[in-house]
C-alpha cells in the first residue's frame, strides 16, 4: 500500500549553504535521510518550482521546497497490548500521557515494548502513517504529554506546526542548586564529540532555545517551568547542565546526588533513590491539524515527582536560616 506525500516548506537563514539532503532532513525530521535522498534522486523534490535531483546541491534562504512523492507502507514493529494513558483521541490525533520507562521507538536494546508497539495495537490503521504517527519524542524516563498523528495528513500538518514553533510544549523539572530567576538558554545542540550517547552544546550543533522560569525555590534545589521553541534530543537536560543546574536524578548528565548540609537521612534517601531525570511534559497546546481548533491539555505531576517536591519543601522548612 502506498501513501501520497505532499510536503512544503521554506529554507531558513540558518540553512543557507547546506546541502539539499541536509536541509530537507532538518525541515522534515519525521522522514529518514535515506528516504529523503531517494526522493531527491527520483525527481520528487522541487526547489523554487524546478526539479533538483542532486543531494549535494546547495540551498539558500527563502527558497521554496515542494516534495511530491509516494510512501510505501513501512512498519518495523509488531502490535503489542501495552497500557496507554490516553488523554484525548479523535479521528486524526491521539494525545498520550507517557509513563516513565516507556521507550518511544524500537531500537538497539529495545526491540519491542515501545510506544510504537502500543500504538499499532491500539490503532492498527496507524501502520500506514510514517513512524506510526509519532511526530515528537520524549526520552524513555521523561513523563508527560505527546501528540500522535493517526493519518498522514495530520502528521504532515503537525510536523509543519512543530517546525514553525506553533505547538506549545511546557515542562516541569526539578534541578540542582537554587536559581535566582528565570531566563532563556539559546545555545546550539549536537552529538557529543566523544560520548556517542550524549548530546552537548556545540557551535556546530542545531539551533535550540529553552525558556525557563522559577516555580518554587528550595534550600538546594529549584522547581522550574520550561518551554521549548525547538525539540533537540535531550534539549532541556543539556541546556540545564550547560548553565550549571542539572536535573535531579539525571543518569546521563546529573552525576551522583550530594546531601545538603544537615539533611535528614529520610530526605537523602528520597533524593538518591530518584532514579530518573525529574522532568515531566506538563502542558501541550496546538491547533488541531484538521479543524484548526486551538486545543490544550495538562498532565498531572507524576507521583514520584510529587513525593520529591514534598521532601524538598520539608527540608527547606527544617533549615530556614540556611535557606534564607
């Protein structure tokens, strides 16, 4: 079975001088570079109305991109009955409150038991949509809201909205250290130069912007509300590490927790036994890809973060002089 693919976009200033295949990979991240290259070579890509079939062709700001192609059904995962916390569903989209420990896509070390496997069981027709309709990711141990497209049309619109920064994604996080105020981290992110599984702030990376504000201060920690303009891998985790406030429990960027001075054994037990990054996608707002209605959802803070927050408050109460 095939699906007709019609994609439109525009080359941005930051993409000027890139190869066509590189630029298209940024513009349409839900399609693999191999597939994009195939489309270029098969005359499916138009630049300013002209077919361009050379992947290495340079592109420039404001050039108009049009892709008219067919997509063969491609599913690499089996349907599995896995419980999902579905917040909203209609004929076009599903909004899910993802639990900790659930990997989004099958991959090395996670051949099954993923969100994709669950979606294929819950909605079998979603096998006709690239990546089973998944348009953005959450890390394995990050909880919270994700939107999934049930049709190719919905997926195309949602991907375009993400690229245009028209989808609002807000997060709750608990970080190490007491922060005095909010701000913005505008630093590019790329693959770490020596650690393959890590990301890092790199001048050669892709643009990434994270806004944050202080929601609550504790003695040695801070609860933050964050909003993303971009969606780079590990973005919040990397940006918070970059400014010196790693997420509590982050196994990749956080290191081992150190007990605050005179902390109770009970409090330190809660802190050291928090085994995932304290990060939750709390709010999602978007224009429905078909009706264009503005829709918004909120996901309650998960129990482990609620327990951690209560412990942090209690520790702060017990040490008011040090806190002040």
